[in-house]
């Protein structure tokens, strides 16, 4: 299913932009026939470095999307974003058979990515990045691999303090 843009309002945390990455129909075969349900993979971000993803399952698509949004808001993480709207350094995230390579890009490059990774980058607020999805094209694996890459990113200021350097020395 195509990626769908939505905006949601959370009174405690402000404005979030959510995007539906994937909606799948799941069939459970039981003695009396088949039971149909839906699963929705959703990414939620504030466009300023906070992003999360969630999986919602329900008997109807809108309910599954709503559950996915709630799950994504509970599982938010902070991503370091440079002032020119890119990531601080290259990184590769891996999950299962999928891996996603993320590289910083100069101002004006835009988001060079597939649909799944593009939705995540837009939600987090990254405007200039080069990405390549390798291995599995399963949306669940690609999303988890992208978030694994985000976890490996380090803020330059944190690196300076961990090394005992002053930022003026760099």
C-alpha cells in the first residue's frame, strides 16, 4: 500500500507527523473459516530529531493505524541532526536480512532514498541524506534496520566530551 501522510496532535508533546508505511491483510484459518485482520506499520516524528515506529493490529484498517501511532509515540528516540539537516557521519544499520546505509549529504541534495526510508527521514526532519537499502526489501526489516542505524549515530558534541576535548580544539 502507498505511504500515507497524516498529522496528529498530542497535547503533552506537541505536533507530530505520522506516515503509514505498510498495511497488510492477515488471514487466520480456523475451523469455521477464515478470520481477516489488518496490521499497520507507522512512523511518527516531530520533524525536529524525534522519531518512533509502531505496529498496530486490528480488525479494521483505521483502528490498526491508530494503534500503530500510539505504539510509535511510546517508542520515540532522539536522532542527532546537524544544522544543515543531515546526519553527523555515515552509518549502516542492520536488522535480519536487511541493511540500510545512511550517508550525510551537502545542503541542497535532498533525500535520496526509497519510499520506506524516505518516510522515516521526513518524519525525523532530515532534509539532506544519501541512503541505500541492501538485502531484504521487507518494510518491517528496512524500518528496523534504519532505526538500528540511528542508534549508532553519535552527536559530535558527545564525542568531544567523551574524548575529553574542548570543542574549540576541533
